[in-house]
C-alpha cells in the first residue's frame, strides 16, 4: 500500500515521502497514530502543491540572498574602536557588533550566526570576513578596524 508519511520515522522514511508499506503496518500502526495518510489522488495533489510552494519560497530566498551578497561584496565597513598604543583593541570586534554596524550604516540585516569569525578580532587593521547567507552563497565583507 502506498502511503505519504506525515512525520520522520526511523528506518521507514522522512516526512512528505511516498513509500510502500505493508497493509497491516499502514492500517494498524501508521494510520491510527496519525503518522501517514493513504497516497490517493487527492493527497498526492496536496503533497505536490506543498512541495511546489516550498520550492518557490526557497528560490525566492536564494535570489534575495544573492542580491544581499552583491551589496555586501561592494561594501567596506569601517569600525572605530578604542585601542592601546600597540594596536591592541580593548575588548574586541564580535559578529554581533558587525551585524549591528551593517544594519545601522547600510540597512542590511544579517543574522550574527551567519557571520563566520574564527575568533573575536582583537587587533587594528583590515580583514575580509565571510558571511554565509544561503546554501552555496557566501559574501565577503571588507572590514577596517581603526582606533
């Protein structure tokens, strides 16, 4: 019997996947626990429209990420910080501060978790920072840290 899974089931399949299950397993376990529905024409049509809307939304997000990446690649962000005589910064420049500066100066909202910093920036100078916006789309932000 063909069924459409409504949840991930270990060893059986993932959510929204069409699988072949034995009649007894489907009727006695999957249907009563509301883990699956029968794969009839109506349910298959619903699944197809759901998948189409997911694909459209994903494509829209990807295009938006590409536009943001183009903007970020052309930006040189300058951050003014307090520093000692030898170029050491008091504190440091974190991903959160970079995200806030992008939002305030260029009206570009980037989640701080997407900014890839191996460690907090603790020295003055120029840096190139990767920002992972979407799967396969990484923007490179030029950052100048000055006293």
